[in-house]
C-alpha cells in the first residue's frame, strides 16, 4: 500500500511539473528506425495535429544499433531528416536527459534497451520503449523490474494494437470474442529470438483481441511460415501466422459467437503516438505490465516448442526460464 501511495505521489508531482511548462520537451534515443522520423514529423512538422500541440521533440541521441546493418545504415540519413525538423543531435544519453522531460526509446536493436533504459530510469524521466521492449523475455522482465525500482512509468506497444478496428474488438463492440487468427510478416533477425524483432506485431494484435490468459502453445514451422497455436485458460484458441514468404501483410479474423470479424491492419503511427503523448501527460500506461510480459512469454514458449518439434509448452514453464535470466540481469545492474 505504501509503495502504491509513493508511486501515486511521484506521478502527481511529475504531471504537475509537466503541465507547468509551456511545452513538453521530448528526446529520442535511436535514429535507426523509421519510427523516429515518423514521430518527429507528426510532432514537429507543419501538419495541423491537434493531439501534438504542447509537445516538441528537441533532441536526439542517434545510436541506435551499430551491428544490425539494416538498422545502422539508416542513421546518417535519419539524422539529416530530424535536424531539418529542428532536432538537436547530442553525443550521449546523459546529454539528452539534461534537455528533455520525456524519452522515446526508439533504438531498433532490443539488445540495447535494458542498458539504455536504466540510464533513463535513473534520471526519473518518463519513458516510452518501442517494440521490442527487450530482445528476450528475461530482458523484458528486467526492464519492468528496474523501472519499478526507480519508480519510473513505462509503456511499450506495437502500432497494430491501436488500429481502430482492433480497439473495437478489444472493447467488445462486436460482442464476445471466442477465438482469433492473426498474421503479420516474420522477418528473421539472427540477433533476436524468433518473433521478437518483427513478428511481435502480429502477436500483439492477437493479444489486443484475445487479452491475457494464454496457458500453453505449440508451433509448426517451415521455410514459408510459422504457425503458433495458443490455448487460453477459458478454452479459447488463438493463432499467430508469421509470414516468411509472400505478401508483407497484417490482419486476421476474430471469431464472435455468431459471426467472423475482420481484424485491423496497419493504420500508420499517429494512432500509437496519440497514446504515447497521453501517457507522457498522465504517467499512466494504457497497457499493463502483465500483458506485455505475457506477450514475450508467449514468444518464448513458441520458440521452446519449435526447438522440441512442436511440443506443447506452458507459459508458466517459459516464464520461469525468463525470470531466471532476468534475475541474473538485475543482479548485474544492481551492483
């Protein structure tokens, strides 16, 4: 109870300080993803975006991945693009934190998120962490644990979650959902466990519609696609298809009691940015820690199933492995 009261007081103080300013200053960590440029354009650009009034991206630390070529090669071009929008390029995260109120941690390489996030947490600055929140389940758990230690609110999400159609399904505007089949591209990145780098979009879509409560998964794989079947505790079945070959499309089908409903696809970054800016104002994440961690547990369990020829793996079993990894990471950063 005392911890909750303390957190509420910190959030209240944070919100009062933010609203006392004329403009909320945002800093970006990582210019190795198109998200950074898109968010800067939506906030700092000439567009008449009422939801972005009172916000300004003022500084960016560009790194960012230095080893994933497809990400690292974007950095020089993206530096030029954000500079054209009035963003100052800084040489360190420490320098960035001195200039901003809130942070968009956009680094495309999830392996760097824990170390970068902890530096932000120590400053007390509110932080949005783009997908994937960490490259592994253990890192995801550790990030939430460290955020709690420093009493910093965090939020992470795929833009697919906020497709208007998916929010209607989430809010049960079509009635109860008894199952769903979702799909998205699955671009294999050797430095990250399967789905963590890109397939997470379709898995987060599945969770947006189904909610938490998956208890076990199994997986079938080929050169063309991966199929993961999840069984929820209430008997509902949800599936994710990771598309390796074929069209780079997002969507699926949700099943109601009386009809099938189309799942929403990619609708741009504005729908996500609206949620992020509201989070920066309130300090309250629209997604629970439990749901984000369960998404990573689902992915971990699916990879365990693949390694064992499709064995049904419980999320509890996968979580315990992730928690063991998280404890080691937390111990390292608590030294």
